[in-house]
């Protein structure tokens, strides 16, 4: 699989101006998320999958609601009291599971979130939520361990934190885990 090929996916702009993947052939809306303070790990996974996912570790409920509305984002939360607010009706998902697999499975089932790393998308930095850019092998080589530079030819970099990414064994592990989550979602459907 080519990370650089996937990076060149057709993109459109979310209402607040962030580049996102073009909707699929099913014309499903692409959502820009905001995860509450309890869902930092989920926010990282969604960013890796290419979804624009805002997250702040320390944010009041009022500020979270205000940002959700101002940036036209879909709120992901485990806070049952928070979703009772009238302003959030129809723009949130209350997650049932404590574990990341269950949370991703629910989003895959309820919102048709694409959990396939082989599909074209603009990958995002798990820390910064910024779209990763292609980095040449020559530019990446001094920034990665020597064995990585020898084994890999495709690199991506976060333009904000400058972290470099490559399709190592961790990528294969993520793909296997997501495949298992998708399979369990299909098994659970009536």
C-alpha cells in the first residue's frame, strides 16, 4: 500500500476550512469530529484514519459545546449529561464502550466510519491533527533511524510538529486490528 498515493486523495473543505477526504461513492457525509476530554485515545485513532478530530484534554463542557457549534463538528462523548443539552441534539454520538475497539466498532456501525487503512485518504498527525505531507527519501533519511531509511522509500511528515511517519510494522498491526474490528461489527449485525 502506498502512503503517498493515499495522501493524494481528492479532498474537499469542511465548513471550518480543514482539508478532508472527498465523500465516498455512497455520498456519505464526511464528518469533522470533536472528542470530549475522556476520548483522547479515540481522537488519535480517528486522526490516524484521516478524520479531522479536534481534542482538548482540558476543556469545560460549555467551551466544548461552543466549539462543536462554531466549527460545525460532530461531538463524540461518553458523558450522558452533556448530550442532554438541546444545542447538541442531532450532532453527537454517545459512545457506550470503554475500550477503543468497541468505540471504533460503534462509530463504524452508527456513522459508517471507514476503518480501512488501504482506502485513499489524507492521513493526519495523531498529535497535531494536521494533514501529513509527502517527504522525499533524501529529506527523511537524516531524520529516521538508519535501518528505517534503508528499508523504506515512502515517508510522510507533520508540517506542524515535524514528526516523520513511514509504513512500518506498526502500520500492519493497525491494519490487522482494524480488520478484526470491522469483522466483529459485521458479525454483530442482525
